[in-house]
C-alpha cells in the first residue's frame, strides 16, 4: 500500500514537472512568435518663433525671432532644424534612437553716441554697433520603452502590421539618456571696421524620461501627443523639455504622414557660457514601417 502511494506521488510530481515544462515552452514559443517591428521617421521642424538668450564668455545677447525673422533666416542663412527617429519593437518592449539638429540666429544693431572729446580726435558723432548671436545644438536620445494598452494588446502585438491595429488607445513610457552638443557664437562689428568674434562649445549627457499617447480614430487616422524631459538640474544642463501634438495618417501600405505642432525648451549653463531658448513650430514627417 505504501509502495503504491509512493509511486502515485512520484507520478504526480512527474506530471506536474511535465506540465510546467510545457508552460515554459509555450511561453518561449509565444515570445518567439512575436515579430520584431521597425520604423524610421525623418522629420522637418520649422520654428515659427525663437525666444531666449545666448551667453558666450560672459557676454549675453538676446534671441527674439518671430515667424518673419525665421522665414528670412531660412532664405538667407539656411537656419532650420531636422529630426529623425528609429524604433525597434518586440511585443510591448521597444528601443528608440532620436536625433535632432537645430540652428538658430538673430542680429540687432544700436547707435552709440561718441563723446565730444573723441569727436575732436576725428571720430564720428555716433558709432553703429551690430551684434549677431547664434546657437546650434545637436540632440541625441537613446533609450527603451514599454507599451501599454487594453486587454487585447498582447494578442494584437503578434498580428498587428502597424500601430493602427493595436486597439483604440496605447501609451508608450520611455526612459534613457540624452546627449546635447552646443555651439554658441557671438559676433560684434562696428561701422569703424572693428570685428570681435566669440565662440564656445560644450557637450553634456543627461538622463531623460518621456511618454507618448496615441488614439486610433480609424483604420488610417490617429491623434498623437508626446513629451520628454531631461536634465533635472543635474550637471550642466539645468533643464530641457520637448513636446508635440498632431496626427498620423496611414496613406499607403505601412507608410504614414505625420503632422504636428511642437516646442523645445533648453536651459543650459556652464561657467561663462550658456543658452536659454524656447522654440515652437510645425513638424512634418513620414513614417516608414518594416
């Protein structure tokens, strides 16, 4: 009787082990069944406004450019910004790389009276001083993401061709690092022929967090909202933020057109150099999925 009970217990343990192994195998097969999904998004960002100041070697100059100034700069100085984003997803887990280049500049002049004593030495009654301030920076983001959705999301992740097939609402939580490379320049010239040029460059690496929400309104139209933050008063980069809101229109196969309105804010200082800049304007891009 005892021998029979022992055999039964051993058989039960063996059956439980086999069942557990089957569950692990099914889980592994389930993970393997989820394909990798990749996307590439080139963007163009046209700033409609830029406000702030740039400091180079302790000298601060304002940057206050409206939409007319920006369009003029595009024609004359090719000041603009370009963006690109690459993502790779396997199930709810994702990896992203985001790159951006922004080049902005503005100038203004002022007439400075010359003292009478210097006028007697041959100088004109006033001297015109022109100041041109420019700031360019490269932003690179690298990090991971996790995707949230409704109860049907796990199954949809195995069969969906695009994000439009993942349910009415999804949210991506993101975290990683952000690298900024700044190049500030200040040029002073006078009508007397004098020219003084100051420039400084700096590269900083900061932690970054962000999020992106998506509402699929139909099979080919969605609303997008996203934001990211970095710096948090750590190191040289005091704070930076970016955000956007727009639409995603799937117009052909797995390719869609994205149009949004966004902003960027950077508050950076290091020694006698710094940049405080807020820009805003439309983003237009195309998203390729494969």
